[in-house]
C-alpha cells in the first residue's frame, strides 16, 4: 500500500532534479547525446540512472562522469532541500557555529534549520562535509515532506536496535510509507552511506510511483544432522556442537590529521574517509581501528602488500604510513585532486581464530 500523497511527488520531483545534478552549470545535453565515462550497462542501478537521464533529471559532472559510488554529504543535501522547497532564511547568519555568516552556504544552512529539516549536533555545529548516513537521510526526508507514521504497517527490519534513538521513529516511518523496505536479510543498514547510484535507484522508484520491492528472502538454514550421523555429536556423546565463531566486525575507525579527527564510515565493506580538508600527505598523522576479534589486516596498493596483526579492541593503523610515503612516489594529495575525486586502498581482514571468518574491505579516501 503506497501512501505517499500525490502532492509529495511534486516536491520529490524537484528534489531529485537538484540532488542528482550537482553540477548545474553543465550545459544542457539531450539524453541521446549524453553518456557517462565511468558508468556502464552492467553497473548497479544503470536502468534507473538511464531512466532519470532520459528525463533530463541528472546530468553528471563536467568531465562526463557520473561518480556512482560517491556519497552525498550534508551541505549538498541542504542545498537540495532549499531549492526543492523554495526555502529562504528569515534571520541573518547561518544558524550553526561551524558555518560562518560570510559563507556562501550561510543562507542555505539557516533556511534548512528554520524549516526544521536539519537540527545540527549538540555542540551547535552543522558539519557541512559530513557524509549522510541512511538513518540521517530517513530523518531529513521525513521532516522535509512531513511523512506520517502508519500504525497498520508493522516494521520488519532486523537491525532497528542499531538505529540511533534520534532517528528510530523516522526509519520506521520511512518503512511504513513503503519508501524503503530495507536491504537483504531484512536490514536497514542505518550507519551505511547513500551513494549517487543508490540514490538514483531510490529516486527513480519514487518518481515512477512504485513502492520499494521486497528484499529477497534469506535461504532457510540446512537442518542439523540426525544424532550420530553428522558433525553434531549424539546426545551423551560429549562435547556438543562447536561454539559459533564470534562475528568479525569493525567497531570504529578514524584518522588523526592536521584538520582534526576524521571518523571513517563503513558501508557494504567500503570505509570512507573525507580528507578533503587535508592539504598534504604529511598532515595525516595516524589511524586507529577497533575490531571485535584478534585478526590480521592485509592491505595492498601499487607499492605492494602490507600486513598488520590486530588484537581485539583498539589498534593503531600502521598502514597509514603508506599514505604519507605516496609523496615520495610523486603522489601528492593536492596534485591528485586535480585529476580524481578519491583513491582506494584494498584490504582483507581475517579472524585469527577462524580463517573462514574474513571480510574484504576498501579504504576510500575522498579528496574533494
């Protein structure tokens, strides 16, 4: 049952036009003439992106790229809502401590604050370049379009206990309005980021009037072997079944830089750091990562492979020194910004107590 009122589509239509066309100064180009250099038919969300492109809703960037994996940050989203809803600030200043009154974004942040869309942090900051998480996106959408709870729709998400209390009701409302039905295995992934490709799929779904498709069912676990016939010992045989290995998770990860502490945000195995305020390699001082179990971290890049033993709890990240050493190979952060938006370092995290319990991860560093 889709309960998003038709008047909301008008607002959503304008919203998505501005959200996915960040570079509005790009000359108009017909859909038939336009293609993206970094986005192809076999990529995730291509059909949705093509549909929006054919309607002239998205145009990409000046260099003809789409940047499908680039996350959306708070100031970009604030600009979107200001334009989509025709918001104007009635008071002077920016409304937040970390946005100067002289900033080009002062009127933007003041407008979204007055409208009650963005409230900021407890210390009065807005965090313009902070990347928006899925739970935060739920809240700003609910506030901007005044979505209401639907008591007759039960929320079937398995990770609601991981949603911050400030966003819990909004995540439920988003689900009840069938704007999202979550990811596979009934997860909402509240701390995950929203990429441009993912948001294209989401926006196309709303603009076409479709409800979110149900996630694929999780296969039922195989039945346990009959007593005495398999790996599970028969009653009285001693020992019982082997204990379930502890899940391997990254509890927190951060960089300490000249620009301050930068928290990494994990989504689908990609850990994103926004180092756009870091001017050169030497301004990255150190890194820290907390893991749930003793493990081994192996990272690779063009200079080779680097391994580090990690213990359960907090660890210093030795591989951060690799970023500093990039300058000696002619890779200065400021120079890299001229030709790319980000760079990746790939790695694998392996549980030392259970080698089959491992995960591939990508450390993504946003340059601008």
